[in-house]
C-alpha cells in the first residue's frame, strides 16, 4: 500500500532536520504528482538521489506513454555520481511499467487508440465501468 502523502507527514518522515531547502522544494513537486500509485517508486528514487547529491532538484514528474517520467537537475561535477543518478532514474521509470499508477498494485501497460496507462485489472475494470479514457462517439 503506497504511503499516503501529506506535506507535513512526508516532511517529518523523510526530512526530519529540514536541513536542505531544495529538498523541501522537491517535496512539493512530489506531493503535486497526479497519480498516487507511483508514490513509493518516486519516494524511493528521491531517497537514493538525495544520498548521491543532496542538492539535486526535481524539475518535473509525469506520466508519458504509460510510464513514469522523472526529470531532475544536478550541479555535481562527478561523472560517477551523474551516471549513478541516471541509472536510478532509468530503473524507477522502467519499474513503473509494472505498477498500477492509480493504486500501486502490480499492473500492466494498457494500450488503446491514443493513450497508454499502466493499470491493474481492478483499475481497468473500474475504468471500463465508468467509461474513463474513452473517446466520445
């Protein structure tokens, strides 16, 4: 079950000393993420990237073609750190293709006419019942 995000709860859990101003900005970007199913992926990625560079900054988090996209900026001059950060981001984006973006359960990439979503069977059934993502006839 994904961690339920609230800014205060998240801040005390992951940034208890409020030491890094840019991490609070990152927190605001993460909390603004539209889908809750990928929260754990993003939280774990943020922790890994913060260990490598505590001054890195999140630029954007979004879903594109049914997969998580994570854009960030770092000013580190160490190539090994940059390579490790890119590796962690690639792994997180790849793993999002098997996690339902709505609820966080195991999911698969669903492809229909003009859209892609990574969803579990329950969320697919809900979507079909409500008629979400369907083009009007």
